[in-house]
C-alpha cells in the first residue's frame, strides 16, 4: 500500500496528481475524505482564463475538490491509513473535527488490487435540490463574481465525485457570449428553478 501521510502539498500540486487533503468528521459517525486535483476543461479554453490562471477568481489553474463520505473503519482498511480517534484530530475552520492527511496520489486497495483515486467532474443543466435553492452560488460563472455561464440557455452546474483509475469528465459547451449594445447589460434575469432555464 503506497498511501503515506504528508507526501503532498496542495500548493505544489501538478496536473495529473491528486491529493487526499484531509478527513472531516460528519454526522452519523461518518467521515468525509477531501480530494483535490487540477483539471483542465479544454472544451471551454479561452485566452482570458489562460492569461489569468494565477488569479484565484479564475478557476483554470486551481485544484478542483471532491468529497467522499465513508465509514472510518472501511476507509482505514481500504486506504491503509488509520482514521480512528487515536489520531491527532483537531478543530477546523468550519468547527468540525479535521484530520490532515496530505496523501499524494492516493490509491484504494480492494481485494489486493490498487486503484488510483481521481477527481471526476460532471457538468449538467439539471440542478440538485441544494443547487436549485442556492442558484447564485451553485451555477457556473465566468470568474468568482462574473456572469453566469449557460449551455443551450440553461445554467450549468458542476458536480464532482471520486472515480477509480480514469476520470470520465463531462464538460458542457458554453453558449457564446453576446452583448446587445441597445440592451442593458446588467438586466435582471428570472429563473425557472425546476429546469434551471434562464428567462428574460
């Protein structure tokens, strides 16, 4: 088993590397494992994001996160890392108990076979209940507080999950941006929350 604590640092993460940053205690005696990976969306590649990749407001160069909820004993066995209460858990910024791990390129050992753990991104125009209720925060934007990005006139929502060995990302093609000089740029849009469709 090649999972070693403190072998990685998210500040120095390279493309095609994954880091298991930490475990977080959540309800029901479970934990959430937080993974991070730098993922390029080449389908929506544009000069603005490339020329601003060092700016935190542009998502091009930042690591994408995914969380995996698990039973501590099962996760400990699969990862070969102790995640029980004998470890140095500490109170995190979110007032939850956190165990820093920083495991570079983690693997899951299942039945003697090792599987690389990868962050997988799936974009969709169908929001979850939480995304519907938090449209301003959940819908994809051009930069941190930029315009919303749409696909066929609907908001795009980004979901992340953990995959074995090879991530099969789904990136939707963004609608082209058009600005009508005779129309107010800062117009208020209404949203059909059941479909995510933007109505003008």
